[in-house]
C-alpha cells in the first residue's frame, strides 16, 4: 500500500485522513480517526508500519 492508495481510499469512502505526530516530533503518521489505526510511510510513499490501539485500553 502507498500513501497515494490510502488517500484515494479515504476519498472514495468519504473518510477524513489526518496527519499527526503521536510518538516523536517530526515523525509523521497518518490516521483514519474511526479506525484507531496509525500508518507510517517511507519517503518513497510505501507503507512502513501500522499501529492499532487495543480498543479496551482506550479512554475516548
């Protein structure tokens, strides 16, 4: 998956795609807020890492 693929999917589904820095300043991650999933992409645009929070541990 590429960042371009994710952006196209979000647009097709009418979903917000947010950029954030949840772990370290300057380290950019992307999220689809309702999924509780964070995605990181390499400089070339390919998926580098995915992080999903355990819903039972969230307080929101």
